[in-house]
């Protein structure tokens, strides 16, 4: 067996630049983001192998919080340590957060036929990105009949039971099937997926997380501070959601609309804007913090809400990683990882169908545009940002055609 190749470390600046480009071009929601990440860091830059990436995705899917942002945070951590993790988070999050705050101040450019056509084209790009990720990951992670069967089962479960419940069930059952079917399976050697986090740091992060969940509502109730109430609502939403993205919306609605902090029309307008911007949907919290009648509002309110909604998931991820470093070495765990990784392929395939394909492909013209974008990514090996431009221009062109 060949020795694993030592992992090359990079700089925080390198990580920030890479994720800033993704933050400005990654349209389509959390599943599409995972496809963008795979293209950028597995295929183009080689920061992580296909198997390691699938393992990381599976781990983050198991944890509450914004799954795609957690994956990005962990990729930055692997590449450049703590500074790299923060750089990845900042680069991926800032573009959409700035756009959402701008929308809160009324700077909306999301109406009219041109903007709507571009948005439709960007949704089509997400179809191509996710399809490419599913195809490439399937070749590596389902090389035999057992793991292909696990992937097919995950497709069925995640499709029939939509949302985070179906995804988590598919991962759990995939891991269980891996324990039964994938022991002793020989895989190509890969570098150990070891994160540079000490156990003492992990314990502190977990303690801080518990402290936030226990003390934030107490501080908010005792002090009556609007800022404390805002932090409490958004931190609870970030801590309780599995899968991220759209799953957080009911929690946010219950937190800010039901008590009258934000009216229903304003909430829905912001949600519509969040669909049209790149990057994580969790930045919808920045918009809500800016327009909330409780708390400081504006940029300060946006910053409080943004930090609060992301912080629990990141603290939990860092708190788990060093224990995962040790746990993953066991033979049974490795077999479970193989099954869970195959299930990740199935989950992405199910998401490719719904909501990605069913939302974006509305007729023959949009289907043809999706095929063109897929061909540019695979046969043409075009960078995703180029395909994003092609999709946006194609969407605008299709909006003016009498089809």
C-alpha cells in the first residue's frame, strides 16, 4: 500500500480569494454549493480527495447548522488552519450578506424581465453543477454493486421523504448498510482527514455553545435588551436546524414574524431576494436583523443576526472534529463512512431531481440550456464562474424568445 501524500498547507489569503469567487458565483442553494465546492477544491485545486470530501459532507449533514457553510469552513481549516477557516467563512458569506443588507435598505435590482431571466438562467446553472458533482462522485464512491445499491436506496429515501428528515435517514441507513456490507473493502489510499484542532479547543467550543443556548434566553429575559433578544432568536434557529438552507425558514418565521418584529410581507420579500443572491441562504438572517423592529436594526442588527445564526453550527463542528479524527480510524467506522459516502451520492441525486431540476427546468428551452452548461463543465472543462455567466446570459435571452 502506498503512503498517503502529505497535505499541502496554504495561506488564509489564498483561501479567502477562492471562497470570495464562490461567494459571488455560487447560485442555487446548499446542494448546488456542495457541487461548486467539489469542482473548486477536489477537481480543480486538489485540496482534498473525492473520498475525503464525501466524508466531510456526510459529517456536516449529520450536524445541525448550515451544512454547506460548515463544509466550506472545514475546507478552509484543512487548508490554512484557523485563519483559513475564518477566511473561507468570510469570503463565502460576505457577498450575499452585503446584498441582503442592501436589499433591506431598498437597493433592489431583482425586478424586471432582465433580472428575472438572469435568475432563471442561474437556477439552470445549478442543475448542471449538481449533475456534474453526482456523476463524478458516483464514479469514485460507488465503484461496486454494494455501494451502488446503497446510493440507490438513499435516492429513494431522500426523494420520498423530502427535507432534512429524509436526508438524515438516508445517511443513517447508508452508514448502517456500510457496516454490514463494506467491511474489508479495499479503497485507494488517501491522506488522513485530520483537522488541526486540539481537544482542549474543541471542549471550549462545545462549552461556549452550551453556554449560548442556556444563557442567551436568560440574558434576553432579564435585561430586556433588544440586541440580546435578537441574538437569542437567531442563535436558537442556527442551532436547531438540520441541513441548512430552506429548513431554517420556519424557525426564523416563528422567531421574528410571530412576535411581530417583522411583518409577513417584509419577511416574504426578503425570502424572495435571498433566492436571487449567491452564497448561503442563512444570510437571510442579515436582512431580518436589519429590518427587525427589535434590536438596533440596520447594519448593527444585521451583524448580530448574522453572527448568531452561523455561530452555533461552527462551534459544534469545531467541537466534534478532533474526536472525529480518532473515531474514523476504526475499521467499523471506516465501513460506515463508505456506506455514508455512497448515501451522499444518492442524496445529491435526489436533490438534483427536487428541488434543483423541478424548479429550474420549466420547459424544452431551459432543459437545452442546462445541457449546454453541463457540457461546458464536463467536456469543455470551463470554470464554474464562466458557466454562471453563460447561464445568466442564456436565461435573459430565453426570456425574450417567443417560446
